[in-house]
C-alpha cells in the first residue's frame, strides 16, 4: 500500500490558483488558463481518456500518473470557470449522505423536473 502524505487536493488547488494568477509566461498552468475554458476542458478530457486506457491495460504505474494528470487538469478547468474545489467537495458531501443508488435516483428526478 502506498504511503499517505499530507499533500491534499486542496493544496494542489491552491497552487493552481496561485499559478493561474501569476502572469508567469513560463507557467504551464497560467498558459492553460490563458487559453480559455475550452482548452482546459479539452486537456482534461484527453487526460481522462488516457487514465481510462491505462486502467484497461492494467498498467498501475501509468494509471497512477494519468490519475494525477486528471486531478491536476480538473482543478485547472475548475479554476478557469472560477468554481472552487470547496463547492465540488460540498456536492460530494451531500451525495455521500445517502446511499449511492438513492442519490443517483434523486439526481434523475431533479433533472426531469428542470
């Protein structure tokens, strides 16, 4: 089992936010944010596909690396839209307050009512 660290997704989100606002021409994060939400979303999608492919071929090292890329690019995309990680975590907390099947059914009901 991998050793847990005290580095969190919130820590990474803070780094992404700082770099996004840095104006540093050498910052990959600032460059992605500057390219717009569409570019951020495209990179997120590419990384998600790469992670899925790594899982299918059962390459744990590649899956670990691609999962890190997915999390990073998700945070970049959220930053580009100015959606705080705290909002996502609050949504997850709400969803985990009930069973997965009940939560999923309630989302379907909300979607059809809208």
